[in-house]
C-alpha cells in the first residue's frame, strides 16, 4: 500500500506544481531542457554501460540513442525560443451586427496539466525517462510523472536521479518531474486514475495500451490518452523498383527487418511483392539476405515469447509458405522469419494482420495495384507505409499514395521505415491501432501540441494580451 500511496503523492506534487509551471516563460523551460541534455551527456560513461547491462543493445547503439535524446531535448528548447508554445492568433473586433461584426478574439494555448508518461522498453533513452514524451510535455509547460519500464529499472532510476538534480539546480519545485516505479498492472492503473493527472502518453503493446486507454476514458473526468500501440509498416515493392535490380533493396530490407532484433515500432512486417519472375527474384534475394542476419537477444522474456507465438502462428497457417523457419524457442536469440502468402489468403485471414514484434515478416504476393491497395486496407492503421517505385506520376501511383495516406502517418518513397527523424515535419502516429489519437505525433516538435489546449479570449483586457500567450 505504501507504494500506491507514493503514486498518489507523485501525482499530487505534479498537480501542485502545474499552475506555476504553466505560467513559466519559454526561456526558463528552454534552459531546463538544455540543462537536462547536458546532464545526460555528462553522465554518459555511467549511463550507457548500465543501459547495455540491462538491455544488451550494445554500446554503439546506446551511445547513438543518448545523442538522439539530448538532441531532441535541445530541439524542443529551440522550438520554445521560437515561440512554438505560446502561439497567438488575434482577430480584431469588427464593428456592426453579426455575422460580419464580431468582438475581438485572441486564440492562445494553455498546458493540459500533469502528464503520466509510460516509458517504453525498446528505446531505453529516447522513449524512456527523459525521452520525447517527457521533453515535449515539459516544453508545453506540463509537469511529468514518469512510470519506469521494468525492462531497464536501474537505468530508469539513475536517469530520474539526474533529472531531479537538474530540476533542483534550476530552481524548480520537485513536482515538475516525478518518478514512479513498479512492474505491476496495478501501478499503471493507479497512476492513470490519479485525480491530478490530466493526460497520458504511452508507447507499448496493443493489449496494455488499450487497457489503460479504457481506464483513462472511465475516470469521473476522462482524460486524453496518447497511445502508440503497434504497427505493421507494410512495404509495397512496385514493378518499376524491381526492374532496377533486386539485390540492394533486398539487403536493405533484410537489415531493416532485423535492426534492433526487430524491436522497432517501424520495423517492416509485411512486404507486398508482385507475382511473376521479377517478384520471385526479389523474394529469393530477400530470403537469402535475411538468412545472413543474426539478430541479438530480445529485450525481455515477455517480448521474446510473444514473438515466438506470433511467428509460430504464421508458420502453422496453411496459407503461409515458410521461406525461413522460426528459431527454436530455447535459442538464446531469435532467428529471422520469413513467410509467403497469396494476397487473397492474407486479406481473408485477420490473424495474419497481427503484429509479430521482432525480426519477422510476411511476403504478400499481389496480382495488381488494386490488390495491393486491398492489402493496405486489410492491414488498417499503421505508423508507416513504404512505396518503392512510385516516382512517376500516373493513375496507379496516385491511387497507391491515396491508399497509403489513408492508413499511415508517414509515407516513404525511398529507404526503409526504421529510423525516425526528430524534426518539425515528422509525423509518428497513424490511424488506430497505430495510435489512439491519429492527428498527433510522438516524435518531432509537433509532439508538444498534444499537451496544449486552445482557449479563445474574447475582448481580453490589455494586461492579459500583453502576456503574449503566456498563461497566467
């Protein structure tokens, strides 16, 4: 019970800090974010080995991820200094009767309040304690209550200690950043139910995310739940791409499927390939390239078990022809899996549309562009769709782009979907089930917008307008 009381206390402290933090200047919050970035980099020699000890992701990958985390903290600081949090739209009064006449209306944005942030397992820096959700919430002027992920508890505690130290040094009340630990479902539920919590940011499994979203919606006063829940990330290989050669794109795709042992939310899970000799050559090259990959061990036993179940279900389907067999379940690391299925069978079997989070993919063979579109429609919401070979404009290309845009937040025309740039134009979100709020993004500087609510001030007094969008 004492642990649950600490959750309530953390949320209460965040609630008590919310008013003053919301009214703080953009410059002050920018200094905080830059100080957090500097503190992370200063502690690199202790943090990165600890992260590797708990995750096994390797020092090069983890050093790069720490760099990314510091980069996005500084990026949000720059956005604050450019006025992103305090944008104002002002419509002056117009004399006369409505509808032509109107009062003066000034549209500003106010922070939602304390955000419960659920850290992810697969990015122990960039999507964890001081990752993008924390950075964007703090930039918006919202205190954060971080729920640590049990996959890297020591790193989470160490990072939280660094954050607490920076918060104190910068002169903020401790309620601006709170940290709660605990692997149980009850911990997460209690945090979402805490009365002071005003929004939730979550990256994780479909099952866990939908359960917490339901909790958020059933509160006496429901709150927004910004969840990233899973994604298939189909890659459409068009004939124009195949005519340029198959070896290089197959090798790039194999590496993308196995990158991070397939534990990326943007890992390609369905590869749509035309029937025919060119398609056969590509599938053969992809199978060969995948067979040379050696994925490392997965982050947790739970993730590995879920992946083994997923690829076993694929392999046991009578509609799926195995191209690379799944690894033995007692193997230390998962082997890459590749299966092949006809489009009509894939479309008809909803179980084949489920994500197998790990280094595995299904090749879906299609007879036409229209059938490729039907495959996209069967998959539904996804973070990404990749279209290889759609450079020339024609009716078929326009139809594919339209279909891809309807189901994904990011449509690629070159490269692979793994790798998500932190920039203003990024959209990391998509129709359900990729995310619960498809118009929002959890990567890029527009992520701040999730935690800012518009308010129109009508005929506001001069003293309020002089605040230039900074809340009281």
